[in-house]
């Protein structure tokens, strides 16, 4: 690895690690919301909160992908891969929140 490339690799690795942790946190928060943790169990999950979690999940995938393409353009994954991962997470979160009774 070249010296000039090392800071970019470290920045991308840090962004990807933080993005992965944030994505897992969003899924766990959606699970807790669907199960009624922290609110009355007879009430429905908060739609606005679930939509924000889905948006945050998409951002936790998109930001590291954008940074990777910006700092290391020759080795970055294609956009459809990042888009597919973001869509899968959004569908998972919305399915968890609105699919459970």
C-alpha cells in the first residue's frame, strides 16, 4: 500500500465499521419498537420512527460507499451493490415494524 493511500484506506475502513454498527443498531431498534419495548404494548409501532430508522439504515450503507468511491475510486464496489444492500435493510426494517402483530 502506498503512503498516500493509507489515510484513505483507514477512513474508509472506519466509515464502514461505524456504518455496520449503526445499521445493526437500526435493525435492533426496529425490533424493539415492533415488540413494544418502552411503550404501551397495545399501541402500534410508531410509523415515523420506523421510517427514520429505515432512512438511517440507508445512510449507514450509502455514506461509506460514497466515501469509498471518493477516496479509493479504483477499488470501490459498484453502486448497484450498495443500493441493493440499502434497499434490503429498508425492507427488513419496514417488514419488522409493520409486519408483526
